[in-house]
C-alpha cells in the first residue's frame, strides 16, 4: 500500500493549481493554462484578419436616361385627387348592395364596442371583488410621552 501511494505522489507532471516546493514549478503550473488561452486567442485573431478573396470592385451597370414604361401608350403620370372631399371609400364602386352592407357593419361595430366595454367593466368588478381575498399589510407609528409624578 505504501508503494502505491508513493507512485501516485511522485508523478512527474504537477497538476494545475497544486502547490509545489519549487518556485519555478508554481509559476509554470499556474501560468500554463493562461499561456495556452492567450496563444489560442492571438492565433484566432490573426487568422480572422486574413482573407483569400479578391478585392471587391463595384460592377458597372448601364442606367437609361428614361424608363421605357413612361412613354407607353395608354399610360399617364399619376395625378392625385386630394382636392376632392374625402368620403366613404366604398362609394367609388357605385354599388347599392355594398352601401347596405356597410350600413349594417357600422351598426354592428357599435354593438361590438358596447360588448367590449361591458366585458372590461365586468372584469374590473371581478378584480375589485377578488381583492378582498388578498392579504393586507398595514403599518403605523405613534409617539407618546409620559411623565411620572414619582420622578420629581
């Protein structure tokens, strides 16, 4: 058993972070991982700076002075009609059925808005009622001064 312990302790290579009697071994043991990491970082930085691609040159593109679509027959330059008063957009189609559907949707939207408001009010009331189940913490401070007639 003694020889087994002796062979384990007499390892030629010190482990990282172990303290040895020689001052040189302590510095080498502690600095060895740092030196390896530093060398790896320096190598990685040097390799990322290298490029094997040729230098980039912007390609030349011929740009026409005038586009072909501008002079096509039947086409004209856009003329916005901002001077006209804005109105319901669906009336541009001149469809009576579409006008009736829009009127129904407008009323339905008010009904939906009312239902949403009622739902929010019900949720607020429920939160108010459930607040009584939560614990409450109160704190206060008071000061009083007593004089004893025996202290005189």
